[in-house]
C-alpha cells in the first residue's frame, strides 16, 4: 500500500488535482460555479482524444483571463470551475461543445430519461454534492489504476477476465466474425503516436500506429463479451481484423493516412492474396513510410514463413517491427538475427523493479540497436518515460504520450494567441 | 511481351502447359536468336519447407518489373523452376531481381554463393544466340517438360491428399468439434513414445515415456472431415480442452507406482488451472517421476505465466520440458534462458543437408552446450542418420519412430535402471 500512496504523490492525476482543488475551494466557494460536462457518455467514436482536446479548448479564453480552471479527466469528462460573472460565456462555451457533438445520442437525447450533457452546480449551495462527485471520480480512477497494475499478474488477469463478461467461445467468435464481415469498422480505427520525448517532456511525433479499438469493437458488436478471455480465439480474431484493416488502408478515403504509419498484422496475412492486393494498390513511395508490426509468438509459430516474408516486405520498402517484447523475451530472442527494423518494448513496472540488471539489459539493447530503433510502449505514466530516459530510450508510445501531445498543442496555441495579441 | 500475357489469360480454359509454351517460343527464337538469352532460376532445388506455393508465387512476382519494362517472357514451370526468355534486356536489371529472390530464400543453402565456385546454384544463364548454349538449354527444358507430366500427376495426388485432410478449422466448426471432444471416449487413444539415452558404446536407458493422444485416431472419431491443424491458434484452443481430458484419464485410474518416468504435454493455462491441482493431489508424491512438456508458441505468448507455471511445477518436484523447437528456431532463441529441465528439438530431414553450413552446426552445438547436454532431446528421429547427427552436436537423448524400434530390440536384453 505504501508504494501506491508514494506513486500517487509522485504522479498527481487530474482526478487528484481536481479533488485537491475542490477541497481548497471550500474557503472561496462564494460566487463560484461548477459545470461537469459528461463527455464520457459520448459514443466511443466521438470520444477520441482530439475531440476531447478540442472540447476543452472552448474554455481556454476564460482560463487565460483567470475566470476559471478546467480539468480533463481520464474518462474524458470535463470539470470547469468558474466565477459566477462569466456564467453567460461559460454557457456559450458548453453550447458550442454540445454543437460539435450534435449527432451523438448524448446531445440529441439530452434531458430524456436521465441523459444529461452537462450538470451545473453552485459552489456555495451545492458544495457537498460537488465534493461527493469528485471524490467518486477520484476513487474510480484509483481503482482503474489498481486494476491496471493487478491486470499484469497472470492469475489476477484470469480472474478479472472471468468477471469481465461472457467468455469468448467458438460460438461467440463465429458470431463476431460474421458480424465483422458486414460492419463498417472505419469508426473504430484509432491512432496513437510514437513520439520522441526529450527530458523536458516535449513530444515530437515520429509516426502513428493505426489499430482497431478492441474495446469499442466489443461495445459496438458484442457488448458483454470479453474478447480477450481466450488468447487463442482472440488471435484468430486478429487475423480477420487484419484483412479488414488492409482493405481500409487500401481505400484511403476511409481513413486518413497522413504521415508515417504502422499497423499490426499476422505473418499468415502477409502471405495472403489480400496483402498482395493491398501492396499492388499502394503507391510505391508510400511503402517506405509503412511499418509492419508482428507479434513474437506469431513469428515463432512459423519461423520459416516469417523469414521469407520479412525479406519480401523489406525488399518492397516496408519496415518490420517486433511488437510486445518484455524483459523476459528480450533475454531470450536474438533480435539482431531476426532482421528487424524496430522493436517495441512493453512498459511494465517490472523494468524498474528489476533493478540494475534489468536496466543494464535494456541499456545494452538500446546501445546495440540504436535509440531510434527501440520504442517503449504502453507508457501510461511519467514513470515510464523517466525509466526510458535513464536507459537511453527516446521514443515512446502510450496514453501518457497522448497527454503530452495534448498539452504541447495547448501550449503552442496559447503561444500563438499571445504573439497575436502582442502584434495587435 | 504483353500480348503473350494477355493471350494466356484469354485462352485460360485450353491453356497449354508452361513447358510446352516455352519450347514453342524457343523454336521461334531459334531462327533469329540475336540478342536472346535465358535465365533459369532453380527453385526446384530449394529445401522442401521453402518450396511452398505461396513462397514461389511471391518470388515470381519479383520479375513483374522486367516483364513490364522490357522484352521478356516469364514461365513458371511445373517443378517450381522459373524461366525468363529475354531479348536485349540489360543483364544488370536481372541481377537486381535475382538478388531479390536470393534474399527471399537467404536461409536456404541454394542461395549461398561460394566465392570459390564459379557456378551460382540459384540461377543459370544461357546465351541463346550461341548454338551450343541454345541446344543445351533446349535439352534441359525438354527434360523438364517430360518430367512435368509426372509432376502433374503427383500434384493431383497431393491435391487429393489435401482434400483428405479436410476442411479448414474455423470458429464455426470449432464449436461443434470442441463439444464432441469433451464427450468422446478417449482412454483407448492414449499412446506412448520412448525417450532414450543412447550411449556411444551401445545400449541405452529410458529417460521417460511420453504419453499422448493419437491425433489421427482422435480426428477420425470427432472430426473426420476437418483439418485440425489448419489454424495454429484454433488448434491451441482445442489442445486446452484436450488437456482436461488427459488429466482426467489419469485421475480416473488408480495409480500404481510409476516404474519409468512419464511425460505429458500440457498448456500453460492448464498447469495453472484447478484441473491440474486435482491431478497433482491424485498423483500423490509421484511428481518427481513426471515431466511436463509445454510448447514454445504457448510460452512465447505469455512468458510471465510460463515463469509462474515453471516455478510452480519445479517447486512441487515435476520437471519441465520446452517442446516445439527446431534447428532453425535455435538460431534465433536461447532456450537456456527459460530455465527448463529439458529442451526438445525436432529433427527435420533437411538438417542433414546442411553439411556445407558448418557455421550453423557449430552454433547449434554451442546452444546444446549452453542449455546443458543432459537436458537436450532430439525428437522425431526416424533414421539412424538422425541419431548420428544428434550425437555430432552433442545430444545423447533421442525420441522418435527409430528410437521406438531400437528400444524394442533392446528390451530383450536385461533392463537397466531408469536414467535420471
């Protein structure tokens, strides 16, 4: 438990900052109001990071003029605490956000059966209510974090999975794969950036990974089914998803393909007719900006096919990246031999807990391959970035990196505004 | 020769064989052969595992640029060889393409270029404007054309065999099959294979007896029309159900003290399950006589769980074996880091072809040494040659059909104590 409080101290989350802020508000609650915008209730495809960033941006002016403070929570909800005198401006800002999502049921059904886009509070009159809501949010975020930690323990994973809904069975998988053949998946394609992050925590985008969000796929197609509950059935599902992804990548009007991109496929997919079609339809120059990610167990399930197809795709210009390396697999797999262009290492607190030997192992890997070839992924806290920096890693991917991008964008926007004001 | 390509597709139904078309073109070229040459890519000489149709098709596509940009005709022969008839095509252009193909198969002995050797085994060239060379190339192709007839019959036979293997396993039929698997009578399908410690001076000791279900019998009983191996992932799923049945067979019989060690194949998930705890209670102190085999794909999918399962087994006295390695995988993996008691390598008949590749052999020997000679087992041994190969790389524990025969012939002699 001690370590947990410690890590909380080290990394104040927005939830904890908000709780802290509300507690201090108690003394200044007079003449203040609070609005809670329930963006977490939006449909998944409206809840992408850029949407939330944009929504929060509507409060920017009020914040700059010192009229209020915004908190963007992990679940995408916004909390804006402001002075009563700017109530009209705040109402306008919320209406503008509402307008952006005007096709979402959260907006179209606002007011019906408990659906609510935003809740308004008077800090003085409703203080206890606000405190309770914020405490609840902070607690559920702590639980989520705890869950993230405990998910890494194999037995806990099994247990959690059993509790997380109907397990994936062959029958359910067959139903999902049938539904997949009809569903439009372009809504479920997500993008996460791989960034160079320096010690000042400034992110520079290198390329982005495109993937189909399994969580949203589940919500859309099979609510209540835990798709990850059986590893093997899930892997089979990924082969089906590979083909859908390739066909979306071929039709560039479906998803935007700007910049260098990476995507996950199975070795079997690269040998398929569908990949040949994809390759035929892609501009030769584009291949050099595409990175193919492969899972280690897939590589070793048919090593000869991998060796063949790796040569084939690299010769065409694609880059090949091994995904999902851990401390253990790092010691075991001779990556140099596999002829890879890049390696993705999973962030896990084990890397820090492993002490100097673990750090040395990663450090040697980075030195050997070159820092541009190693990416630390699933970085959901600053701890991950700090670890990376101590062992020489400069490229990162994950939720925390997405937050850094959002902050960086906000900072740039402010700077731009400031310059404009100065010019006028 | 774009017209020719179109002509091929147009006359698809009465399509001539590639060899015949090639010979026809050679006949036409003979009269005005100036500027013509041929390049013959000997993919028929690849290792069997590299001669897969989708590999060959991908290799063939490497020539697309030549066919599109130059006066060249491409033939994919029945024996998997590729032939290109070129007219005034810059030789350098072809070098690039041939190097691409070489790269694709760079793990194959065929593509190794020996600097002391004049001959490139992958590609041979003939200047068709030189009468002798034309004649020699013509006779090579004529021979292949004769051979092609036999190959086509064989291909037909293979196709039938493939059909006999059945429909691929899909989520749709998997549901039904896995239900049947849980209900089918299974005890009589249990088989065993011996792992033998072979002494250089002759004689041997039984290391363990591997107990397993005959997949052939099982398939006949639950899914005669399905190829259970068509998807590695769905097969793994089935194997988890099979584990439950395997453990149950043991739990249902009264256990007599084991004379020899036995080994069982299990998934990591099974070792961590309640079924295994029940099995462990039933085995009642005989853990030290048991070896649990786990597959490398399963291990790589979740190394953390493997570590957990391995420790759990070893603490209780079981020994752990890592299965599913091959001489090729050993070049990319260091099994010693898995801290298992045994490592099993499957012998492939091609291992012996790699005599020229002394470097590979030295590496495998080194891996065996690192893993600990006592822990390495060479499996799927079906000839005496395989045993010799194994002894050569430092292995002395063997398993396979040949070993079963060997053990049989030895069983007449007085039995020795089981090896540790």
